[in-house]
């Protein structure tokens, strides 16, 4: 297959970007926005019960930030995976990028919280698979890493099976899965937790059927590729189906990684702008339809003060409206799609020095902030001062953890990935993949 001029330009520009260590700066701006919204949600709901009620019944800043992060991951991982020659090097790169900081935050909470956790719960949290076994988050914001892990498995299998371009067909049907599964799986499994899952032949059959279809879609007709891909797809399927947030919610989350991949296909000229816009509108409509059909209102527990000094502000917390309407989640999710779209197409105000710096340390902010706001007491006797104090301290500590933990281990991960690549006889697939993505 010959490279056309567009493919040559894209391959050259992306290879040069990788060699120079440059970043897509608008993504850092979006990361900063996502991180600050998550911090604002968690700090605000601890300080103001009225804000908690508003975020449940009107618009959810924290969920907005989380789903913006997911779209970013869906774009970035396919963009960067081409630098790895083998699944092992990709695994090293992701492991050292994610888990050292999570481990440090987990150990800090274990040493300072005074809570007792079983060894199983600790191990599951350290490796971000805790939602499969328990609903206990030792580090409050770490639950999203469970879904990152699922996405890494799926995108890794797609890429190293040489089927990443073909996965567009898989991505196109992801939003429809809750609709299809609703007819195959009973409501208590589709929307409930994991307690009954392994006892249900219905659910286990759905896992194996989904795994087989996913393997065929990703690996193609090659028997060798099918055998290699199946263990990974079945692991991803079990992680998706069996956990404490319900299958419906899980596929909604994965849908946002898929949306990020759609942007990647557009960025690499595989997907025309009009088709991207049509798919984005289609995804937004399916989100609204899914929630309108399947979502049922439920009452959230009353917010509780995180410190004794906050108790007087929470005396009427049980009166705060907490009955969640069906439209709160999808409106929040559609806003995440809209903001990423604006950043992707226009990039206005998202490439400044400060916002890029915040984006660079955004993962540290995301992990560290929940530890900060649950351990620091009142600042200057004022909730508003406490709110901005928590945010400022979270950013300052995140800069330290980025310099001392995140960045050094990230560099160590790159060294480990290079070592793994030296043991592989496979050439770098980056240019070949770009060529396939841009071929006419």
C-alpha cells in the first residue's frame, strides 16, 4: 500500500511531534478544565449541601469533568499507541503512567484515615480493579481508572491485531448496546450491582456472546488473531458486565471513550467532518433516548459534613431535593461532547501557558484533590475561603507529586517500554497505521 501525500505529511508530523516531545496543547487545556470541574464538584458538595442537591437535580460538574477526561483518553491513546512495538511495551507505558501515583495516594490514605481495609480491597484498589470486587474506593476519584483499564485492553487488542481502522464499525454500535442488552438481560442485572451476576447463567451467557462478537469485530477472520484476542476481550467483558455500577451505566461510560476515538479517526483523515458531526449528533441522541427509556429516578443519600465544624451547615441537608430526574445525566454528558468539540475545532483560549501547565499536572490534581479535601480542616472560618484554599492546596501539592512521582515514573515507563521493544522483532507500527488510516 502506497502512502499518498496526506499520509506522508501526517506520518512525518506525528513522528516529529513524538521525537520532540511536543504535545497537543489544546488537550492540556481541556484536561485542566476537566480537573477543575471535578475538584469544584467534590469540594462544593462537601461544603454546601444545597450545591449537592443542585448538582444531582440540574447539572453535574464532576460528571462533566470525568466524561471530558474519557473523551480525551479516547483520542490520546490511539494517537500515542503507535510508538509501541509490542503489547508489553504499551502495558509498561500505561502502568508507569497511572499506577505509581495511585499507589502513593492509596498508601497515604491508609496511613492517615484510621480506617481498616482488607488486603483484598487494598490490592484491588492499588490495581484499579476494585469495582469488580467491591464498591469501596480508598482514593475517592480512583473509580474512573477501572474504565480506563477496560479501554486500554480494548484499544490495545485492536491496535496490535492491526484492526484499529476497522474498529470504527465497532465504535458505531457502542451507543446501541444498552438498547440491545435491555432485551437480553433482566433489569436487576442491567441496572443493579454485581452481587447476583456470577450466579446468573443469563448474565454469563451475555458476557461470552459479547466477547465472541467483540473478538470477531476486532480481530477479523484470522484464527490466530481470534485466539490471541479472545482472552483480552473476555477480560474486558467481565470488567464491563460484572461490577457495582450496573451494565447500563458502564456502556454509557465506554461510549465516551468511543467518541474520543471518532475524533482520532477524523484527526487522521479516516473520517470526514460531516460524518463526524453526524456520529456525534447520533451519539448525543442515543444518550438521551437511552436515559429517557431506561433511567428511573432514585433518591440520593443526604450529604454529610466531612468535618465537625461543618455540621451546623448540614442541619437541613435532608431537606435538599435529591430525586434525580432522567435528563440531568444526559444533558451533562452532551455538554462534555460539546466542550471537547469546541476545543478540538477552535482551540480558542486552550493553549495558554497557565492552562497548559494545569493540564500537564491534571492527573495529579484528579488523584490528589480527594485526599486533600477529606483531610484538611476549615480555613479562616469561612466556607468560601476553604473552597478556594482546598483548590489552591490541591494544585500546589499536585505540582509536587507531578515532579516527584508522576514525571519520574513516566520517564521510567518510557525506558521500560523501550526495553520491551528491544525484545520484539516487530517494527514500529506507527507509520503503517497512519498510512492505512489515510489511504484513499
